[in-house]
């Protein structure tokens, strides 16, 4: 009897000591995490101590975070893991793509305007000028890389890397930054003699030298990439390259713009039939004016069906009606893809830094019950 009592007392003492130790470790971890977050975005005064050539390249963010985001210290979590978990549980989610710069300044985003359901991630576009810029500086000073560091403590974020003019030295510079996420695309520009002609080549290098924990996203083109072959886009060739991207290390796919729900569903079915098993996210572009639609056509060759185009032509002078036209196309396509039950649970908005049509689409998705009303 007394022996059992001694055992109980000893166990209680051990439990108290263990609890104290765990509390100390938790406080220490919290303190380290706070220090990491406070040093991740150094004060502006640090730029004064840098050489003028480097200070002039520094970009200060223009993001407004929600109160709940300000309390976070995420430490650059894997977007691939988040996408995989939500896709497996069939939980609807969305992300946003923005440009890093807008008219020479850092683009502004107010995350409060997305409440109550925040995007799960942000991706920052790589532009042709960035590829030209790294010939004069290093990957660290490319604007979208700088801004990712200011984003990813409060919301998961990934930079785009376009293979135009990139070589393995640039990829080594990127890997040295120890970022956990990247979206690799071929892009619209190609220069004769560049090291990588296709995105899968860069994906293969990043996976080999970045390890298994690097989250790598790639693009999929439901209408075929306009630059893969001369002549009309080759969908069979596109599927071959998409499968190759997965085989060499891609974790998930974000589809490029497409205005046809039927084409999107067919593309997703073909991808699954081709053995592509990684998560796929639906890319959504909503032009807010007729001029914006025409500009995107010039880049992508992605067009509306003739009957849709005729309807658009009739309202092209009314920007509000044009925006509503494309919002309804987006909502219809999202509904059609989700109902097809092809393992797609999320979307990624190509915002072009024009958020009003995105807010309008989100409002429609809430009305349909696709988005919930709880803050996430």
C-alpha cells in the first residue's frame, strides 16, 4: 500500500517537472519565433547601411494584413502540403496571383477586403524585366523575391520563376535563399540559346538540388501552350510535358486561363487519364474591360466561343456589364469543375492587380454556398 503511494507521489513530481520543462521550451520557442518574424522584415533604417547600389534596389511592401494575420508567424509553410490536405478533404479554397510591382511601385493588397474567407496563399508574378534585372544584380533583389519575404510570415506565398534567360546559377541563387515554395513556368518569352527551353527542365534541377521539401507548382494549359509548337496549340504535346513536370518533381498544377467549362473538364479528365495524380487547382482570370480581354488574347491566344464573343461585342462599351459578363463565366466554370468531381477543390485568381472583379466573383460564390462565411 505504502509502495503504491510512493509511486504515485513520484509520478506526480515527475509530471510537474515535465510540465515546467515543456512550458519553458514553449516560451523559448515562442520567443525565437517572434525574433524570427521581427528580423524577417528588417527596419527601413537597415537600408541606410547598405551600399547605394543595393539600397536603390530595395522594395518596401504595400500589404495591409488583417488583425489575425498580424498575429501569425508562419515561417514559410509548404503550399503544396496545404493544397494536398484541402484537396484530399474536398474543402474549397482559393489563392490569388498578383504582380509585385504596379507602375514602378510595390503593388498594394488589402487582405481585409477578402474577409471572412482569406486566400490560402499568394503568388507573385515573374516578369520579363525581372529576368533582365538579375543580369545586373542577384536573385535576392528581384522585386517578387523581396516581397515574398515580407508576405510569408503572415500568409503562405510563392514567387513565380519564368525560365526566360534563367540558368542554373540563377536557380542556385534562388535555392540559397532557403524559400520553401515556387511556381515554375515556361513563360511567353524565349531567347535563342537560353539554358532552359521548358519548365520541366528547371523543375528537375530545383527538385534535385532543392530536396524533397521544396514545394514546386507548375502551370497546365487547357488550350495548349501557344509557344510549344508552331501552328495551333498541340494538346497532346501539352499533356506530355505536363506529365513530365510531375515525373521530375512538381507537387501540384495550376491551370492557365480558359473561358470554356467543357474544355476545362475535358482537360482535367485527360490529365487523370494520362496518369497525372498530383493535385490540380483551377486558374481563374476575370477581365474587367473589353480592352483587358483583348490584351490577354494577344498574350495567350485564349478566346471566347463565337456566341460568347458576339454577346461581349454587344456590351463592350459598358465596363460594368463586361465585368459582370466575365464574373458569370468564371462562376459557371468553377461550378462545373467542382461538380465534375475530378479531384479539384480550389481555384487561383489571376488578379492582374485588379481586385474589384475578384471581390465580385467571391460574392457570387458566397451566395451559392461554395464559400463559407466563417473567417479562415
